[in-house]
């Protein structure tokens, strides 16, 4: 059965491996990857989908600011 949970620090390695497998490393060459570097995801918007003991998907969203800073 699939379960979706907020990403935990211990999920980082599995998420990185999944992204590497899916995008063959090309995701690290995108400008957006550099813009997110060193930033924390938006509260509650970093999710991991697990089935049994395997990570099968993830989504991570970051806050952005356009004009005046707002969350």
C-alpha cells in the first residue's frame, strides 16, 4: 500500500537517488537547481511517496518572492 508522508531528513538519500535515476543527473544542470541550493523547502510541501520500503515518488516545493517579500 502506498503512503505519502512529509519528507524526513533520512529520506534525502533516497530522494536524491530517485532523482538521479529518473533524470539521469540532468536535473542538477538546470538553473532552478542552483536557485534552490541551500534553501529549505516550503513548510509542509516536501512529500515522499513510499510503497512498502521503496520510495516511488517525491515532490518538493519552495517559497518564492516576486516584488515585495511575501510567503
